[in-house]
């Protein structure tokens, strides 16, 4: 279970998140809020990609920035700049070798990404970048999947497949989105991350 | 009239981009340049002048072939690097999409690129062409044809540098080495060598054989492979350092050869320290890499410490190679030579800890300590 304990995040003197405490004991969550309220930052923190300024975040009792915990986490976000000098295939191969998982051939086929595999990341279109980002998050079938605006830029087929896949995903899912398919989806517990610079708790 | 108006405005824009890019580039190597200028200011100006003076050796048709190969290769190498490090600025690569939106004729864009290349290549590019104007008649031109071919080679090197991604290893490294080893004595004429080199340069301009080989997609399973691909993708900084090391060791060897004795302790310590700073400052590239992909790297399962140690290894390897070369070829003292790898290590750690503000001083203190010893 993902637990946030008194988590704060400051960028210089600007508090983006302040004293957040929450237990993610459900299966699917959609984090909503206006632009700039800290949704992506929250995902980056919970994936262990950024360090908290105060407090701690644990998954199954272990701090999220530890390598062993990261094996169980997967994140897709446009904020993560991928090594653009590698091809998409090299990136996926390295990811799979790290996580000791099989190469995600089926996922690649579903996302219609086969043609782009030999393309360098720097030459990928926005939609293709989103796909490689999703593939990296999904390839090792993490227990906790974090998706930042997962449908942005996706073509129709990939979008339909992804929504269906997320719907049936066996692990825990945290999504940030403004799309109705998530915000008005009864399967997703809505978390409103409001007034972040003054307020300090999730409003459910 | 409108054409010239276009030309003027576009040239002004390209010149502004060029100087802006150079200004952006300078702080990145600012301290290293300041350091080199303060320690080696005579050597730097001398090396530029030496390159120009070497034109007299290159122009002389009676120059022995071994000497010609060395002089011409070093000259073309210097020219290549001078333009290579300014490539982004010359072509305005960071603004290429914006520049492409401008309704400027292609010919005009090429003219501007040529002008900026001349500015960037300055003396090294212009001097051979300038010397050509001193050829009095066609008869002399034909009898001295090796030099016009060399002048043409300089232009091709400049063009190739802007056009291609990879260093022309075949024509600038491999071929001269083969010629040097294969044609000892004067069995190869100046015209023959220069023509062969020119042909190779033209071939490499179109086919990039080395790039063709290196483009084979490798399976990536380890972190060091990622770093290696990153270095190959943008090799300028690593190559500049390797080139500086080679040049510096060459200068020390030349000094030793001229004075006919083993360099004294002071010169040895100074040489090791300068090399340690040049090689160790490679850590700036590593730090830039960390800053460019912070979230991706944070998501990796290996530890930062492991990645840090792996990233230090290439520089340490170059330091070790240089140490071995200086120990065996230049008779450096074994105790003093240890300054090089340790100096590199100290510099790299200091770059990480203190960034640009303090990375030279610790290795300098270490060098002084060695001197006192």
C-alpha cells in the first residue's frame, strides 16, 4: 500500500505540496486539480523520482526511492526526459534487462508501436513519445502504476486499448487527468488536490 | 536590391545566433579556457602560429613524406576541431526549425553558412587559399599541384565537418597512419598522398563508412552502454580532451627531443597536473548528463554511486593510458606519474562537489605537495 506521511515539497521557497498525509488503500485513483497545483509533482514523488522536502513516502512499508521498491512502481509522465540518443528499442531492452522482465511484444503491438522501435527517441512524435513512456511504465507490470495524463496525444486505437487495459489492470493505479473518461469514471476514486500553496490535505 | 536586403537581414540574424551560441558555449568551458590561457598562453598562441608556419613545410614539394603526413594530418585535425566545436553556432542548429520557417532562398542560406564557416575557420581555413594567390602562373600551379590539392582538402574538411555527424576517422586518422607506416622513405610523392587523401575525404563525405558500422543497433543491457552511446552521439567534448592530451604529450615529447634530455621533475609535475585538469574536467559532461535526464536516471534501479563510478572510468582509462605513454616513451618518474590518475580523480570529485568554482585548486595543492616531496 502506498502511504504518504506529512509530505512536503518545496521548490526553493515555493511550497508545491505541504504536509500531505494519505493512505492509498483503494485500487484506482484519479488525482484532479487545476494546472500547476502539483499533480505531476505528487506522482514524481510517489514514484521516487524526486526527493521529498519533508515527510516520507512508502510502498508496502519501504521507502519509494529504494531500488527494491522501484521494481514495483511504474510511471509515465511527459516530465521525464528520456535519453533521446537511444532508439526506442534500446530503451525498452535496457528497461527489461533492469527489471528482469520479458520484452513487451504484446504491449508494443497493441499500441501499434512496432514501426517506431528503431527510431531514435529524439525523432519520435509527441504521440509516439507518450507510447514509449507508457511502454516503460507498463513493461514490468508494476504493482503500482502511475500515469500522468496518459491519453494525451494518443491516436484513437491506442487510446481505446489503453483505457480498456487500465480498466482491467490488476495492480493499483494513480492517474492524473482532466479527461472525463477518468474524472467521471466511477471505478476511479477522485482526489482533488486543491489550493496546494495554502491548503495541505487531500479533499475527498 | 531586395535580394541584398534579404541577405543583410538574414546574415545579421545568423551572425547574432552564431555569437549567441559561442557566448553560451564559453561559460561551459570558461574556467578550463581561463586556466589554459593563464598557464599555457604562450603555447596556445605558439600552437596556432606553428600550424601556420607548418604551411611552409606543407607547401614545399621536397618535404619528406613522413614529415608531410604528420604536418598535414595535424593541420587538418586542428581545422576540423576548430570548426566542429562551433558547428552548432555556424548552422544555428538550436534554432533550425525557426530558421527553416523563414522564406529565404536556399542559395542565400548556403552563402551565409559559407561566410560563417570562414569566420569560424579563420586563419586555418583562409591561409592555404591566401597562399594560392601567390602562385604566379599556371606552369608553377601545375608543378606545385600538391598544394592546391591540399588547399582543396581544407575546404572539404570544413564542409565535411558541417555536413557529417561523425569524425572522418578514415581520412584523418586511419589513412595517415597507414601511409606513415607503409610508405617509409620517399616512395610516395606529395601529389600522390594529397590526391589519395582528397579522394578519401570525398568518399567519406558521402558514405561515412565508420558511421555506417557504428549505426548497427546494439542491444542495450547495461548502464555503461547508455553512456557510451551518449558519448558517441556527441563526441566533441571527449575528442577535444583526447586531442588536447595527445597534443600536450606530443609537445612534451618534442621539447624532450629538442633538448635531448629527460624532462626535469618540475616539468613532469606540471605536465601531469595540466593533463589531470584537462581529463578530469570531463566530469562536467557527466554532470550535464545527470542534469539533463534527472528523472529517468532516478527511476533506474542501479544506485547513483554505481553510475558515478562507471562514469568516471573512461576518464581514468585515458589518464592511465597517458601515464603509461609518458612513463615508457618520455621516461617520466613513476612516483610523479601517479599524480595524473590521482589528479584526475581529485578533479572529477571536485567538479561534482564544487562545480566550476573550485575544481582546479585541490589538484593544484596535490601537485604542489608532489613538488615539495
